[in-house]
């Protein structure tokens, strides 16, 4: 398989402006780019496919450019529903700097085909309104712009001129990168097709004898119809301060069997043979979840490093039958971030704390539970008159109680 054929096998090709021409062009090193709008101060797993596509191009010998939309982020790519909330310049530039740092984790800046991270505020902010309308706006046909899917879907409800012009700004990005770096290829999700073709058209009209290519990949979807990239309704971020290595690892480990092979093809750098072996394992021994473990380990190392994976696996093993005392207080807080929490006073009896914390519905139920023992900070306790105090607490501030195999509760002292 050549590079494009491998991308097709992985399900990473949807629309291409000139497929055969691109295959021929990529026989030699080329420069490609993908843009990321800084709507938050961190990227999330929904961005991984495009980030890793840039990495794939670099590993194949091409030069990747990751573009932070410091200017376009102030406008907002039109959504099919409503106008985006406009962010301030300070918010956008702060977010762009955070994202720039994150993108640097995935790309090689020391290779011969060294990666570049740019911010389009550096050139778009220098264009005045007359220059924008006269030098660039004249190349865009309004009828053509209206027919783009996302714009057409908004015409009935209404779309502002601000968001309507977004596609021109993105086209300007590609023109700038073409002039500066000789960038001949833009990649993006399938929702970016209209913006990619706008860039192609602008370069064709302004640069004689130019030839550039646009290629999109299908957005990742879940087989049950729910939105990819969320866990318990929350985004799974690439920032370790927002989503811990443990939460990140668990997100991939809990991938349904119906989705895991698709995710492996799109997000893993394992070979076709390795992925097919994992697919066979899924059929022969689904209970082992080898495919899920393989993807969870690979992506956790990529985002959180070897130490992050080690911590994630350590917490996982403890929560599913290990001794919680082997974790440090920080790891325990990460592990039990979603556990039910209650505040208690110093010296509260265990039996009273169990009722207060919702571990038992009554003192009678609490006594029944204690007959078989309840794990307090990993130690089996049967005495209902056992007192909970800071001296025996983790970090002198909280106590963990486990009922059964997996039900954890956290009691914090006032």
C-alpha cells in the first residue's frame, strides 16, 4: 500500500480535490497543514484524529504545519445551529498559546522535515478592511459561498456576515502558508470540505500555474449514536490538569467492541497486521479486551507519557481489587474523583458516618454490613464504634470506604 491507500484502509479519507494527482504528488516530500481553532485552552480527543494525521504525514516524510487560529478563533467557524459566542482577543491568544504547546507533544521539531506551529493572528491582524474586500473578497462568488453545506443550513435561521466570511479567512491562511512554506496540501475533518475548496480556489486564482490539494477524513462517530469524545457527559481533554491519565486511559479502555477496530485504524500507529490480529482477538476472546487495552496504552503514552500510563494502570488495578493503601493521596483523589463524597466531623463513629455518607440507609443496615467487614482506607473494620479521625486519614483530610468490590465513598473532615 502507498501512503494514501493506507489512509483509505484506515478510514481516514472521505473527499479529495484530486485523488490521483495527490497520490502522484506525495511520492515526493510535500508540506501539509491542518488548522485548530482555540475555542478553549485545551484540545480534546475529538481533535486527535487530525493531530495524528499530521504526525502520520511527518512519519511518511512530509512537512507538517499545525495552525492555531488566533484570528479565525475570534470569528468562529459557522455551526449548523446558532452563532458562536465571540471570545476576546486576550482569551483567544491565551488559548492559542496553550494549544500550541499541546501540539508540540505530537510532532517532531528536530527532524529534517521539522514541524511548524503557526498562529494566523500574525498575518490576518495586519490586513485592513479595504485590502480584505478589494484584494481577496473579489475572488469569492456569493452564490458559491451560499451553497456550502453549513451556510445553506443556516440561511433560514440566519447567519451573520461575520461567520459568513470565515471561509475567506481560512482560504487566506492557506494562501499565506503556500507563499511562505510552499504548502500544497490542507487536511481536515469532513465538516471542513467547504473551507478547503475555498482555499484551493483562492490559490488557483491568485497564483498562476499553482496546484494544491485538499483532503478530508470522516468525523469519528460512535455506533450507538452518542457523541464521540465525551465521558459521563464531560469532554475528555488532552490537558492533564483537566483530564487525568487515569480518566484518559479508562475512556479508551471502555470503548465498546463495536467501535474499537475503527478507532484502532484511525488513531493507532500499529500496522495493518497488528490491528487485524487484535480484531481476531476481539472475535475469539472479547472478554480479554486486548484491542481496548492496546489502544488505551498507546494513546495514554502519547498524551501522558510512560509515567502517566503507569499511574493509570496502577489506579485501575487498585480500584478493581487491589489495596488502596498502595496509592498516594493525589492518586486516590484522581481515582475517586466521581465517588460520592460527604463531610463529617472529627471523631465521628464509623456506623454514623456510613449513614451520613449514604453507604447505609440506617444504622441497622450499617451494622449488618459491618458483620462482614467494611474496608476503611483499605483495612477491614467490623467494629461499629470505630472512630474516624484525621490521624488515620489520608493526607490528614479524608477517609475512603469501600462497600462490596467496586463501591467507593469518600468522607472528608470538616
